[in-house]
């Protein structure tokens, strides 16, 4: 499946911005969608945003709409998650993953779930604190 590596996490004040990057050989292999997820201790991994490689469709969970932007550099094979106006509820480990079987995992909130994605990075920590 190839390796996936996230980077760009860190500590930021409320209202600040971070840009997460997702790269690696896993993104060079054929896949139908790239998803960004986040997880805090004791909770399930939550889908944040995804994009389909077939038609550039993008989806955002309600809590990040208007604040986060997902993008892909098709030449570099890198995915980005631009996070603006970060809130105290945004801190988590953020993961990047690919769905190599279909576009089902990037349609709407019902299908955008971690179980649809097979190849995962190790995550990058995002902390929001003043």
C-alpha cells in the first residue's frame, strides 16, 4: 500500500492556522480518495475532510466547514489540510488516509468513515491553546 506520512502539526493559539501535509509512496499509488481524520483519547476517529481523485469532489464535516480546506498537489502526490480559525475543540491527532477500493468513502457524512480507508499515516498532533 505504501507509506503515508503526515506533518505540520503543532501548537497554535485559538484563531490561528496550521497547514497539515500528507505525503509518501502511499499517495503515489492508485487511490480513489484521500481523507483527513482526527482522534482524541477515548473517542472514535472522526472524519474531517476528504477529496476524491476521480472528480475532485470534496467533503467537510459540519464542524470545520468554512474553516478548513483540503487540497491535492497532483504532481507531487501530496494532500494538504489548511486549518484556519482553529478552535479549542479542534485539538487531536490528525491522520491522513487513502481509499484504494472506491469513492464510497468520500460522499457524505454517512459514508465518510475510517473503516472505508485502508492505508494510514502515523498522525500528527494539533494543539490549540492560549
